[in-house]
């Protein structure tokens, strides 16, 4: 009996050991293939807000929902379809649409469930499943289902603006598993950001769009699932949105404290000067100012003195990106980087900042300015490891110099800079004859057209043109209306324009649309420069495939260096504040979001509060 028990115990221990080994093997296997289920997703690191959170901390959950706010827009509009290249879409159309996930404005890049109640994804993010809320509906009461999600992505990638095709190029398959469950499968596990950014796409109603011409600009009022619907519009002049009292998501944690205005109107003006005077006359309620001269000189008068109009410069922690004179590298006269570098030497930022901008701005040197991703020192060994495979394909300065945009002493006498510019131009095959800069091979004078849509910017461009003329360059300003300007940008019909490349705290797939050769000749892409460079393609792919925050920062810096030393643009300036003015009818939360202005969280005060 004792032997039998001993044998049984031995068999029992053997069985437990075997099970233990199998369990350990299974555990190791499952940890590698583990599927994570969550209420949100962060690009890198952990989520700030736990499951079951009540609201974001930068909102007022008790904010009243009432009143009307009027804002301004410049130019005109002839379309209510914001997703295509054709036409000029109206301001505020984003108010009509919801997305699968909603971004938190106090985290670098974290998203929480909106249309999607939860998400499922493996650790390598090679796919993601969105579990949709059964309560999600469009403004006409039609249920929002997985079929609408699949339809939206297919429609945008095939018939929408080129941006969508480039941005979501790595999606292999989208399938509706059931009416409230949709799966995205990606081409590889290298593009970790893609699992997040598919959650930020506006979802379109299939039942509305399936029998309509999506690519034709239209003033038919579209259907969405967002907090507002269009109340009325006057083509090219004004559009008004009304808050949907039956908005399906208004009690969700990601929507508490948002969308507090009953009506939102956007009135159109022909230029910024007219718009400012209308604001001071009380024609609209809130504006952001982008002109340092106006900010320094025009926000005065009795309404400001009495406090009826408030002004504020609200700091933020957003990367400010690159605003610049963007040089169209598709033009033959700009293909040589020495020519582009010479042009940059003719822009006297220090004089401009002192005499025109009231010293309000900081010179921009990086495409990722105001962030840890800006290349402001020599490359580290870790960065050099990233750059080494393309050493022979990029400028030598990338490895041994820190880029700084040309600097002057601000007195307007830039003789040293112009002499340096002349040497570069001569090296590039240009000669000076009778005060003109002539191409040695073609005999044609170098001519440049500065394309603008705002008269306010002429005062910035005019001094630059005078310096270009000192170099023998024929330069002029071409001022056109907004519609023509947009059309010419889309078709890359320009020499130089003033534009910008905005950046987020977590760069990713949008870099492909900015710099990748796939967009160089695709009409409507954001590759305004016309960059088509295998080395830059490589760096963009490396950035998108970053496995963690450290790698993202290093690879972004490497890309920054190569962009800087190719002299693709003439850097201008930036400011890390939102300059806002508003009539004293608003209140705002006590905590401001780090990465946005947060106007969507303001509310209209009661009469007593205003008094």
C-alpha cells in the first residue's frame, strides 16, 4: 500500500512536472503572441487615464452648453466635402464627424475610445481590432457599423485627396468581422504608429455616399456622426453649425466638457486686415492672430481698455515645425542645392524681426523646432549608426556640422552674406553680366516669382526681393486670390511660396507625405518641395518603423539633419504661444492642455458671470 502510494505520488509529481513544462512553454508562446485589450492606446509608454476614467483633467465636466460663437475665415468656399482635392471646402467641417478614437491633448500621442469602445492588438501591432459601440449613430439616426468603417477607408484611399493613399499605404486589409467589430491588418509590423492613426480617420456614412459622386465638389449638406450638424450656409460667405441635441456620444468620458457652444458660425472675409476690423467692431467673437505687427499695434482701443475684449498669449509645448520660403525643386533653376543655399543668404531675418515683427519671433533652424527631436548638436554615436548606410548619398555636413540658418547683425547691411551667395551661384554655373545673373549654358537670367495670397505678407517679402535683386536675380511678387493659390499649390505651379510643415510631438506617417518620393509628383500631396531622394525615403521609413520613443527621437533627428543640409527651404521663424483675442463672453477650464489651444473646451458665461 505504501509502495502504491509512493508510486502514485511519483506519477503525480511527474504529471505535474510535465504539465508545468507544457504550461511554461505555452506561457512563453502566448506572451509573444499576446493580444492586448484596452480602452485606449499610446504610441509609446503607458496611458495617463485608466479604464473607467470620468473625463480629461483639462475640461470642465459641468460646463454649460449654450450660446453662439462666431469666428472668421479668409477667402471663400464652394464645397462641403473636405476629403477631396477639388473645390474649396468650408471651415469647421470637422465638427460633423467622429472618429474611432479620440486624442488626449495632455499626452504626446495617446488615444481613447470614441466610436470604438475598446481595441485589441498584439504587442507588435501588426493588426488591430476595434470593437464599436452599439449606441453609435449618424445624425440621421442610422446606426454606425463596421461596414461604414470599411467603406470610409476604401473610399478615402481610392477617391479622396492623395494624402489618404500615402498616409495609409501600409494597410493590407480591412474587414468587418461582424456589425460592431472591424479588423485592420497591416503589411508589416514595422509601422507601429499605423494602429493609432487609423483610429483618427473620420467615419463616413455608407448609406449617404455610396450612390453619390464623392470626387465632385458639392454644397449638399453631408451626414456625419459628430456633435454638430449644418444649420445653414451662404456659399462663400458664411456657414453655421448647430449642436445636435441627440448627439449619441455626449456622455462618453472623451466628450465630457467638449462641444459647449449651441451654435458655431464661420464668417468669411477677403483678407486678414478686414477681418480684424470686423472683430474689433464686434462682428465675431474669437480670433487667433498670426501677424506680429497686428498683435503689437492693432489690439488697442476702448473695447480693449475696458476689458470687453481680452487678449492673451497662451504658451504650448507643441513642436512648431518649419515655416519657410518653400522652394519648388521641380523648377530647373533650383535643382542645384548651392542655388538654394545662396537664396537663403539673401533673407535677412534679424532685420525683418526687428523692423517688421517687433522682435516677436525666434529664428527657425530645424524642421522639428521647439522639440527634443530637433537636430541642434553634432550627431551622437547612436544617430551615426542610423545615418551610416546613406553616408555616400547625403551632404557631408550631415556628419560633422550643426546646421544654422544664415544670421546677420540686423542692420540691413548683408554684404558678407551676398558675397558668399555670389560665390555659390558662380560655382553652380551662373555668371554676372551687366548686373544680371545669367545661366552660363542657357544665357537666361535667373528669375523668381514669389506667390502670395495675403497682401499682409508683402512687407516681409519685399525686403527679401531687394536683396535678391542685388544678386542680379529678377524677382517679383505675384498676389492672387485664395482659390487660385490653392489650385496652383496642388499642381505645383510656383517658384517659391510661404508655407509650413507642421509637426506633432510624435512624428510618423505624415512624414511620408511631406518628404517621400512617392508624393513628389502626385498632385495635391504635401510634398510641396518636390523631394525625390532615396536617402530621405530610407530615413522616413526608418522613422515610421521606430520601436520606441528613444528610436523615434534619434531617427527624427537624423531626418532633420539631411533635410537641413539639402537647403530645401529658406527657414523663417516661430513662436511657442497661441496669440488669441476674444470678446469677454467666454470662460475656460483652470487647467490648460499641453498640446492644443483647447478652445473646444471653452464655454459661454452667464450674463452675471460676464458682469
